[in-house]
C-alpha cells in the first residue's frame, strides 16, 4: 500500500477540485481551460504550498490549509453560493435534506457562557426526559462540557439509534447537577411545523425550509385542517432559506394548472430545463396570500415567484433575498463534497431574480438589510400583464415593514430577559405546565419586573405601560415554549402576529387576483 505524504495528499485533493471545476465548464466552446492549464495551476499551487510548509513560522496543518483556506478561497472568486463541505458539514447538509438524524432531539445554543438548551423537539428523547429551555449542558457521558462549543456538544449528543447518553444539567434554582439518562432515537425535523386556523375559513400554514419531505408534510397539514373548509390561505415563507428545488416545484404545482411553468434552469453546460406542473391543482381554488421577508431565499423564491407570475397569489411583506443560482453536488474523496453553481433559475415570466454580487463584499451580500433592488433591463409581465422585475429577489405586491424595536424592547430581547426569566420561573418546579390558553397574569408581571431589577436591567414604569402588550406577548410565547412546547408557542405566535393579521386583510386582493387569473386562463383555453 502506498502511503502519501501530507503534501501529496493536499495536491491530489486540490487537483481533484480543479478537475471538477474543469468538468463543470468543459462544454463551453470559448474560454475553456485546457488540461495543460490545470496542470500548470496544480504545479503553481504545489510550489506555493511547499514554500509555506518549509518556511512558515509555525507547523502547517495540510487539512486546514486545503479545506479552510485554498478551496474556500478559490470558490469565493466565483460566487457567494459555491461552497465546500468537509465530512462533518456534509453530514449536517445531508441530515437537513433528509429532515432527520439520530440523537436526543433538541435545539441548543450558546447562552451566558455555556451550551444551553433552547428547546427540545416534540416527541424527542429530550422532551420525554423532561429537559427544558435554559438547561445548561455541563456533562455528556461523563465528559465535562462546561467550556465546550456548540458544535462539540452537538457531536457528542448525536449517535447511533438505541445507544445511551447521560447528561449532567445545571438548572436555575437547582443546587446540584441534574442527571438525565436518555436513549438516542430517530429525530424528525418537520419543515411544516405550524398549520392552524387563523380564523374561521382562513388557514395559516408555515413552511420553514424545503427538505425531501416538505411537499408530503404540506399535503398532510392541509388534510389535517380539512382543506374542503379552506376559504383562504396564508402561506408563511418568511425567513425560509430554501432547500430542495423539487419540493418547491411540488408545493407550487398543487396551486397551478397542469402544464403551467414553475421555474426554468439555464447554464453553460446544460440546455434549458423547464419544471412544469404535472398534476395541476386539486380543484380547490381559494385565494392565497404568501408572506415573504428578506430572509426568504432560493426554493422559497421559486414558490413565491411562480405563484406571483401566474397571478395565483398575492405576495405580502419585504423584498426576498434574491438567490437565483442553482448548485449541484460533486462528491470528493474523504467524504467531502463540492457544491458548485452550475446554472441560474428563472421564474415563469423569464426574470432572473439573482441579486448583483459583483460589487461589495460577500458579507454585504449576505447581511445587507435592504434588498429592494431591481434590474430595469429585466422587465417582465405576469399572466395578467402586471409588470415585474428581476435582479432583486421577489418584490412583494404589497409591502409590509415590521415596526422597529424601540430602545426598551431591544434591551429586553438583547439581554434574553424573557428566556432567562422563564428558566428561573420554572427552574425549581418539578412540573413545568400551563393551560393551553394561558395568558400572562398580574402576578407574573410583578415577578418579571422584580427579575429585571435583580439583573440590573434599567426601565421606567412609563416604558412598561407603553410596551405592556408587547411585553405580555413575548413573555407568553417564552413561557408556553417551556410549559407546552415550541409547537404550541408557534401557534399562539401566528395567531397574535401583527404581520399575519395584516396579511389576512389582503385576502380580498388575493381573491380579486384569483378571479382575474381564472378569466385569463379561460380566455387562453378558447
């Protein structure tokens, strides 16, 4: 067996990435890098790496140089969405696509200097064992994790189905560490977590992302509600980062006619591919308002763009993110993968929604708060003739700007006041339960004010009076998350969300748009 040196392994891996990039562009007749070009690039890289390894002040770790530097650096010269996944990242990517993994089933984060439970998932081993938001993870199978990072703790919590894991938990109000013995199991992460009646006849359904199960979950949610009773739908795609394209197509086509286009792909190495509705709508044509935000991207933009271009839904909220690039995975050695942009996608009207990334940094591209731009040269029309533009995501038919947090509100959220108060409130109690329709009472408000004073959070009574409804809503949602689970909290959040309530008022506009769309389809049929 031949044992490769560190340099040789690095060069071989780098060469394979270059080869994959060459394959991705090899069908183009002009500007093709030849095999000689690639070999020269590899030779240059080899020379640079050998100089670094021989002369750098500290020891050079080849994997870090390649996976953390050379490959990401090369991809950053292409576009913001081509990326490299090392084995751990690839595993997480696959888990997200499948919507399931094996572990204890809870969302954790870094709070107050420790890895802390944000909330356990419904039906998970963590939920059944009684873990709560605010629990700090100090031990995992005897290993001290007080100073461990989130990724390290997550890796310890995951493992084969049926294997035991013991947690040592520090809980507010408890002097000693609490011990929880769990057995790892399959953890399902639904992408359609909330489907409720906003009011009689008006359904609210939220899609958080698009994985391999989304369309089935969406169908099941509507069936569970009783779609025959739906007179209007609020489809919430806010902050949905996207995911599996085919699932976005499947969700879109159930509201469109058979044969109507949903999205098309065009790239240098492939002919145009058009995704169209194969089954058509299910016979139920109720008005739809789609809620979108600056965080709605990719597959979420495919759905909102298709429904907008065919005048099938009224789009409500902010300009979406503006990601119109398509990535394909290329498997590499060592269970790593290259996710390379190979095409652009276009909405049914033919517009490219990709936001310009040629100016400014990738940081600005990802975190710019205002995405309301458009390409004046990419002007198209919906089925009924409404003008739409490319170049800046999906522009809503009706804009909604959420009220900005005032200083008092920002301070309470920034300090995690509601989260930490709830952890302290329930910490000493064995039973953390509340009635399903619990509302914040006067005693709870008194305790909350006392808690803020103990934590030296400055406030005036006048500020509390001005923000009383807002405070009660935030406190109620946090308390319900601990007592009844994130699912119940999300249901209450949807029912009391000012943006959802405002979007409901726009169903009349969606209805008028639907009637206009029906007439257009009938005219084309003639």
